[in-house]
């Protein structure tokens, strides 16, 4: 097995996101791999913006919700020592944007959290499940505890 060279951490800033981030950082350190972070905005209004739009981190906007999400991503990136060029904030559908960035950046491992849902939630699918079944690289789904 080849060592991982580029690990992409997909974050949603849920209550257990720090646990997932620590797992990704540990793997990056172990393999001496590059670590990148992606956060996909799918739950805040983004006027005049198409899906798949990368949000510039260095530019201020007039939207408080967007600025709050940018601040969270910047703080996490700083904590994990992720280069600014390797942090993505994108407006879109999480599973699609995670897969797109992973392919564009030649990522060989995606790390994300998974609730391991059952029943109707499983039938409807989840981001982790969709990424697992549609990406070309390895995926590590970190099991999250139900609230």
C-alpha cells in the first residue's frame, strides 16, 4: 500500500467536528501528507451565487452568516497548520463539491464524519455515503456518536 500524500478533511462544523479533525491531522502527521480542508455551504442563503462557487477567504462580504463560516474555517485551518491555499469554502452540494475538489487537487484520502444512520435516513443517503460511493480515492468515515 502506498502512503497517503494528500488528505482532504471535509468539515461541517457539527458538534463533533474537532474529533474528526484530530483524526485527519493525526493521519497527515503519520504519513507526512499534505492536509487540506473543505467546508461546503449548503444551508445559508447566497444571493447571486451559483453552486460550485469558491468563496474567497481573503475578501470580506456583507453577509454575517458567510463571514461566520469563513471565520470557523480560518480558525480550524490555523489550528491544524493548513496552508491558506489548501482551505476551500464552497457554495454547493456537499457530496459533489467534496468529490470535485478531491479530483482537482489529486487527493488520495478524504476524511469526514459519519453518523452511520439506519432506516429512512440511510435510504435517502448521506454525504459520507455519497462520497464513499462516487469518489476515486480512499475515504475514511469517522463514526460520530448520536446526540
